[in-house]
């Protein structure tokens, strides 16, 4: 869909809500800004699974383009992966690491074999550029090593983000900033702005880009922004940024993304016979936890 089309859909949703009287432009002058993690549909990443999958993808791509490999390691690679998982489950880590080294050796052999064959097929260099680059990164990365890592081959943009949750110490996805009005509108609670934040930046350092983006989306100037303590030390050029000492996300529950987007429920009651297009239907976003957060912050700010 793309970021541009999603922004246009959100703007049309808010415009439809304004036309129907469900919200007023002044409702969006004070907003709550928080971040969450948009998790990707990936399995829990382990070095063994990533190296096994990288080798399989390279072998499949080589067969598709008619490159004959010396050995595909299809059978022994699968056996090594199964042994590694069983040894790790039994806490026999020396034996598990031995199988992990075998998987790394097999992946390196396939990479070198394909690299040699591409010298005679220069027209395929561009086709294999990204798969080979990801495979080399998977082969070279190590546990407890700092720096950007590959956690998924089909979604290399995935990052490991720790939000301090006891039940889920690490989440694999992309950090997302979500802005909602401070006061509940007549038609319900709306999502005023959503933006991805690649690179897992510090929350307080994102306001310099988030504030202009929110104003461009809603079409009015912001007068007040309410954040949690995670935004302490922000560098935004807005004097009226309120940092609440309590963590709203841990106390009331954060906005949770799902497979179909954010969890939303149609809130505003529309008179029968009123025609609302699909974009307007998305605009009437409501969630019980967001209601609680908004009411609490509104009472505290009063």
C-alpha cells in the first residue's frame, strides 16, 4: 500500500469524520503520543534456522536460474538442523554448537560455489546480490554481538526491540509512533497519526519529525502533547510537551497492532440512513483501553 497512500487514507478518514460532525478540528490540537512495536509474522530467530533457511533459498534460486551446484546439502543440512535443536533442548550445548558450525560451513560452501559460478554468468549478478548479501550477514553474525543483525530473511527490516515487558522481553518488528486526541471526540476516539520509526530510535528524539507530520496529517497546529516518561529529554521545538511520570502503556495497556492493523472498534453512533464510506468507517476507531487512558489523562490535565 505504501506510506503515501496510507497517509492519504488516514487524512480522508479524519475529513469524513469532520464532515459528519463526529469530530472537530479543535479536538486534535491536544494529542497523546506513544510508541509501540508492529510485530512481523516471523518465527523466533535462531542462528541455526536462519543459516539453514539462507542455504535453502540460495539453492532454490540457483536451480531456478540453471546454476548447477557442486552440492546442495539438502539432506545433511536438514539432519544437522534437527540435531542442533535436539541437543539444545537437552542442554548439550557443546554438541549443539558442533552442529551449528556444520550449518555455517555448509552455508559458506554454497555461497562460495554460487560466487564462482556467477563469474561465468554476469547477467545474474544483480539477481543474486541481495540473497548473497543476506546470507553472508547471517553467516558472519554472532550471538551477543552488537550492531544490526538479520532476524528474518523475507523481512530483513525486522529489529529486536525491548520494551521492558515482563511477559515479552523482546519483540521482533518495527517501532511505530501512534498519536490520538487527548479528549474524546463526539464520534469516539480517533487515531490522528501513525508513522514507522526504523532503527529503534529513542522516543524523545522522534518528536522533531513526529510533530510536523501530525500537523500535516490533521491540518491544524498542535497546542499540547502528552507523553509518558519514555520521552524525557526530548529535543522538540514545542514548549507545551507534558511528560507524565506514570507509564500509561504498562498501567492501562498500549495500542496493540494485529494482523489486520490496529485493534479498532466502531464507536460513534451514526443516525440510520447516513452513508459512510469505507474510509470514514476506519476513522471511528475506539478501544476500551484507549478510552481509559484518555479519560485518566483528561482528568489529570484538568
